[in-house]
C-alpha cells in the first residue's frame, strides 16, 4: 500500500474516507448547480420569492407593532377615585399600585389637574368658572405591563381595581383592546397560513427539480447500483443539491427583504417625521435571519429527501 493511500480496515480511516466523500459530494453538488446557472437560478429565484413573501409580511407586522407601541400602549385604565378621597390619598394609592407586578406605570392627576384638563378639552372653561367647588375626583391613569395587556388579563385587573375602597369608577374601552389583539391575531395567523402554503410550494418545487434530475441520471444510477453502490451513497448528492437549493433560496429571500426595506425606509421616515415621530423601519434581526436560513435549508433537505426516497427505489437494474 502506498504512503498516501487510506487503509479502510481501520475505523479511523473509514471515518476519514466517509468525511472526505461527504466533502467531495458537498462541493461537487454546488459545482453542478454552477454548471447549469440559468435553469438553477430560475428554481432558486422561485424558492426565494416564495420564502420572501411570508417573511416580509412578518417583518412588516413587527414594524406595525412597533409603531403602535407593541399593541400595548393603547391599553390604558382610568381609575376615578371617590370624591371623599384627597389628593394625598390618591398619590398613596398610586404608589401602592406601582408595586404590583401586572402594572407598568401609574399617572396620578390631582383634582385641580383633572379640572384643568377638563376645561381645556370640553370647551366649557368659562362656564366652569362659576362653580364654587371642584366636582371632579382625582384620576389614576394605569398602564398594564405588556405581559398583562391581553383582554382577559386586563379584564381581571379591572375587576381587582373596582374592588378597591378608594375606587369609584374604573373605565377601560375593552372593545378597543379586543379589536387590537384580534387584528394582531388575524395578521399572525394569516402569516402562518401563507407560510405553510408557500412552504409546501417550495417542497414541491425542490422535489420536482430533484425528480427531474433523478430521471435524467437514470442510466448512471443503474450502472452505479450494478457495481454495488447503496441507496444511501446514491441519495447523498441529491440531498446536498436540495440543501444548496434551500440555502441559496433563503439568501435570495433575505436580499429581497433587505432591498424592500431599504426602498421603503426613506418614505416611512419622512411620514414619521410629519407626525413628530422618531420611528425607523427596521429590517430582520440576526436571530430572525438565522431562522430564515435554517428554515430554507430544512425545506431543501426535506423536499429532496422525499423526492429521492420515492423515485430512487423505482430505478433498479433490469
């Protein structure tokens, strides 16, 4: 045996030969895609577009949630104290409520501040001047924490606040909160449905491409089987081809999303400036990018595995 040869009788040598074969197939499958750039690019572009659409909708939904304060800033509870409660007692109640785990912030409006705000908003400033005393109570504006801003949890919090001895009226537009969460849920579920449908389209695209590749190499597969090649050995290059389809399709999807966000960034920033907002359109985070690439590679491997598993057993030496 020559010095450079590998002794396959040793376990370490067999492992080395196995890894070398995988590396060769890994890069040769990429080279095969490169040798047919036009047809393969069309397939990769279709995969990229199918992946970019639901992911782009997800990023858009995340930006909408950022604009609206994560859907949580709109959840605001107004607690009107009894007229017998002084401003100091209201301030003490506010301090107690701030200690609760489900409450994010409490703003206390004294009776004088409540009257001043009512005058400015109602338009009855002059008429209210004739009143000898302030008929308005102190008001506590309560914002729940994001984790406690769902309609059910907010409703439970309102019941607890209504039971307080200082509370007279606890007001919350639960219908508005429910509308916000319903819209968010519809958007999320819509994205899930679109993702599932387009993921199936990606699987079918990759599976059909691999099937055509198997049919085109039918004679080659028969010859390899005649000399003793196993199905696992024959399956390997097709699996790596599916892997590359998925990875490159994911990269195309990522590029399309980044370009789309870049094109929308300036108009959105100008619109935010008109509303005195510092909002900036954000693109995908690092973990979201890794999830997209991992998902696309998984689809490539699954699609190729299903196609190879179905059609490879149909090709047997006569």
